[in-house]
C-alpha cells in the first residue's frame, strides 16, 4: 500500500520520499491515476483542510505543495492527454503599479497544490498581459492581487479589459485593502479574504 | 547575580556586527533601485551597478552617514508649533495610510476626504500630537491620482502644525513642494517631512526612490524606513531582519546624501512577525517592540535621529488587546529614546483601519508617555527637605503652598481614562470606553476653530490644487 506512503510523505513535507515512492510505484506498474489522485492530490486536499483549520503553518503547507509538485513532475511525462493533469488553468498576477507579491505567491502555491495549472505573471502586470495570457492558455480564471489602495483602480481596468475582450474567463480579486463590495463594484466574479478561500472560490468557479 | 532585563545591552560589539554584516550585504547582494534617475546618480558617482542593482562600498556608506545632521527643525505654519527632531523630545504623528474606518459597531467602511478633515481637526486640537500625517487615511471618494492634493490642502488649511509631504509618486512629491513654496517661498529650510519605505527584501519601489530624490534635492527631511515581515520578506530571526533592513535603509540614506549632502534624515527600521497560520502581516508584537529598542540603539550608533512604529494593534475595537498592544509598542519606543513615531493615534488591525474613538484613547497613552519620559526634577525645591522636616509625622501636605502651587501641573491627567471610585463609575451615564471617547470626540470637533491664515495665501493654495486637478 505504497500509494498511501506517498500520501503520508506529502503530509510529512518529505520531498525525497515522495519522489522515491512515486518513482517506485510507477516502475512497479501501479495505475497512474491512483498515484496521482489517491497519493498526491488527495494528500494536498488533506493539507488544504489542515491549513484552513489552523493546524498547519504556511511554511509547512508550502513544503507539502513543493513535495507534491516534485511527485507530479515524475508522473507528468507518463500522463496521457485524457488524464487530468490539472483541474483548470489560472492566470495570476499583481496588478499594474503594485510590486507586492507575498499574498499573490501564497495563493499561487496553494492553487498549484490543489491541482490547478497556475501561470504567474509576477508583479506590476498590465491589463493586456492578463488578457493575452489567459487567451493563449485558455484559462478559466484570472486572479488579481493588490496591496495598495492606489493600485486598486488597475483591478477595475483589468476586469473591464477581460469583459471587453469578450472572454468567458472569470476574474477574482484579493489583497489587504480589497473587499467584496469593491469586487461587486468593478464587476469581478469573486473575492476572497485569504489564500485557502481563493482556492475554494476557484474550485467553485470552474466546477 | 545581577539581573539585566534590557532588550539590548548597549554592547558596541553587537552593533558593530549588525553594521558590518549590513555592509557585507551592500557589497555582495546590493540593493535594487528600479529607477533610471536613481541609477544615473549612482553611476555618475562611480558606484558598481548590475542592471538595477547597485553595490555599495563601506566608504560610500560612512561618507553618507557623516553628512546626515544629528538634529534639525521643521517649520510649522504657526512658528510656535515648529518641531525639533533629534533634540531629545519624542515627536508624534497620527495614523498613516489606512484605507478604512472602523466604527464602534465594528463595521468597516471606506475612508473619505471628510474623515481626513475630521482627523486634521483632531490633530490641530491635540495636546500630544506634534505633526500631521500625509495620509492619515486614504480617501476613497476622490481620484487616487490627485488625492494627495486634497489631503495636503485640507491639512494646511485646517491645522498649523508641521506637515508631511506625499511620497505616492514623484509628481505628488513635487506638488507637496509647490504647495509649501506658497507658504514659505523658495527655501532650503525644512518645512515638511516625508516617509520613504523600502520594498523588502533589499529593494525600493520606483515611486519611493523618485520621491526621495525630489525631497533630498530640495533639502527636505525624509524618514528612510525599511521593514520586513519576519519569515516572509526577510529572515524569521530578528538578527537577520536587522541586517537586511539596515542594509536597505543605509542604501536609501546614501542616495539622499549623494544628491544633497546634509539632507536631514530620520533612520527607520522595523520588523514584524508573519502570522504563520495565514501568511498575514502582524504587528504590535514583542518582536516588533524588540526591533524598536535595538533600532534606537543603532540610530544612536550612527548619530542620527530615529523613527519607530506607534500605537499599533491587531484588534478592531477599543478592548484590552488594543490597549495592551498599543501600550507595549509606545512604551518601548518612549523608553528606548525614539525621536519620531508615526501611527501614534487611531490605528486598528495591521494598520489597515483608523478609528476616531481609538484616536482619543491613544491620546491618553501618548500624553502619559510624554510625561513618563520627562526628566524628574531634582532641585532644592523639589526635594522639599524643609517641608518634610517641618511636618514630620503629623503633616497634611494637602494644606501646604508647596502642594497648592503644583496641584494642577504635577500629575498627568487623563482625558478618557477613569479614576472614579466604584460607585461613581457604576453611576456613569457612559461607562464603556468607546462611548466616553465618542462624547469627547464630539466635543472636540464642535469646539474646533480653524487656525488663522492669510486669505490671499488660502486662495493661492486652493487655486493651485484646482488647477492641478483640472477643476
């Protein structure tokens, strides 16, 4: 029952064991879907729950996500087109004029850990770059971050640009000065006050 | 065994270590300045640069520190309210930057320009606040690009205490100088102070650097401040945090002195824990307070004035937590010898909201600390030897002239805190602190009087702002 050991190793933040056991299972002919879903992804679901309840600290959650990704990298070349490599594509970035990226990085790591493909455009990102990348990657969600009140208008212009481009991509926003009321005002499709909430929101939006 | 509970023993070898390791970072890692204007200054002075990263040799830092004045005076519109920074007094300004107001109901709402004006009136009538903030709150009902003009105009007209200039952009800094020029003419004397924050780790944002350059060229004082979230934007250890932020602050100070040797600088450095369950920023902790104490020692080591955080709290209401955290932060600053604090009145949770009632409560804290740090008088009269001998064991000091002469000035008298006996407290109409603060607030605002200003100057200031806003 070594798929369970992969699950346990993710929860122990033990990257070496995750990669070792994943490779061993792969070599032993275990079903890839079982390794992926019962080992890696379900472990990250458990990590997400333990993090949300306050049991796990951020560095521990991030190390678990890193261990999970290392395991996933081993599986990737063997996944067929039909096998679900990701739950969806999220384009994320801190909006134009804003250089703060801690919150954005946290959300990005948690989304990857939850099984999404995340395209991180970094900080100080123009509206056009969000629109262009989302179109190229066929993203389901664009996630916008801002820490400064002075850069919140850039969120509005980005949401507007997405709508004007006629894309089906949903927009979500977050950051210390941002509120649900502001999200409603600028016509964003969602808001979350924290990183676990953002992951839950994206899961709902792509469902 | 001798017990020493000082946060830092003023052991020069520790300060030497922090300084030398900071120099090591400045030489090996450098500091990122994403501004072509700043890079041009560094390159023209022969600094080594790689892309936007500038490297600093020890001599450049020592030379820069050598030209920073130990003290300076900022003129107020009312000369009686000018302030000396670095002269031994503790100068205080209210909250800086929150976009929200939290009401006594616990509800959070966007701050408005009317809130800015109300806070200006409170600063003007405050017995403990010495100067204004440039963003006491960030108003949400005026355009972001010109909000600094609305705030500055309101501050100049509603108060006659010293100002802070805006650092939200280079243009905002220039606007701040233009408005000051209308009051003081073209002067190199300090007439405002500004806050330039770095962007941890080891870099500055372009608007901060370019604002710093505007003020330095004009000889106007700047608080150069670096702080990291421990474990997020800097090392989780206080020693590591001190080194990374000290290096960043020293680089900013160096730029100011390259542009204009002698530019008045206030040294600033902070560090706050990361809430490890969320990754959020936490302030008002023992770790923040430790930074304050050590940073004050570092500023003394460099011989320049020092800034610390103020009455911070993670609470959202006027409860024990708000009072406890604010008092820990402010008391540490006061006893460590900090020269300047921002955020001393009105701040709630992670500096994201202001509260009018907390402002009133913090004034009691600030006032009591100013009394706490005032030197005790040890004159012949103060020892009162003759009186003690005369009265012996039978004395009633209440009946003596020595007491009579001093009974209105000897003790700090809180405005908000209660000193009533229990039965009187039970009978109080407004027993809860936030309700009593609300009553004081209403009285303060209704009795506020606008300070005198030359009508021509007022028109000139209003016209400038209107023109810039395209009204």
